[in-house]
C-alpha cells in the first residue's frame, strides 16, 4: 500500500464529477491512515500505480460521487495550462 500513498509518481488518479459541468475537477487524496479527502490539485492527489488500481478504487466509492480513474500525466498537464 505504500505505493498508493506516494503522490510524486504514479500512472493514474481518481477524480469525481461535480454536480454541474462548471464545477472544478477534484481528485482523491488518501492519508497514511486511509482517510479520504478531495483536492483540486492533481499534484497533491494520491497517485495510483496503474489505471486498474485507480479504477478499482473509484468503483468502490459510493455511486453518487461519480468517481473514475484518469491518467495522471494528462491531468497534471491540463491543470498547468489553466
């Protein structure tokens, strides 16, 4: 589980949709104790080692969150452009 906590490197993130299209993207951040929080900075989010791991975590969350896995490199690049 140590690789899931490290946010410096990883292949994928878990993101959730806002209630409307204008809401900014939020990304899952796991603490060392397993507590979950949502952050707007993809660099601060928990980086999962693969899309499979990120997707697995996303589908374990409540359906009302509409969470899904995303490639980390794309999200970080798009965030830097804004």
